[in-house]
C-alpha cells in the first residue's frame, strides 16, 4: 500500500521493465525490485523506470534516494548519478553495494 510501482508494458500489455519506490526514512526514498526483461536490456527501459521513480521521490520531497545495486549493475546506476556508499555485501547470494543519489 505504501509502495509506488513503475511498470513499462509493450503494446500487448506484457511487462518489460519494473521498479518500486518505498519510504526508507523521512526524506529518504528507497528504490528496489528493478528488473528489465533480458531481451530488452540496453534499450533504456531501465533508465526510464529509474527516472520515473526518482521524479516521484523528488516530487514527494525526498532529498535522497538509495538502493542496493547488484555489483554487476553498479555501473548502470553510477552513469545515472548514483554513488556507492559502504562496503560490498551479500544479499540472496549475490554481491551488492549500497548506492545513493541526492537531489
């Protein structure tokens, strides 16, 4: 009920990319569950979902947005203005790093 979901669908209504925005703390949003169907990666759908979630966070007054990036995707988030914070950690058997972006 408190999550904002962004979904990009094709003309048949099939989901191609998704993500969600939660409230992490007052003034801090948290993006999670970012996913793009494999055959559509590299087509800017992930960027579009991420930007829509960031726009929603800024509109509601968040001054920072954070996420847990798989290390293999950290470059994607860095290119979109996110910076790594803290050491790598394991989440569900996959190396991750916390990343953040401030308004």
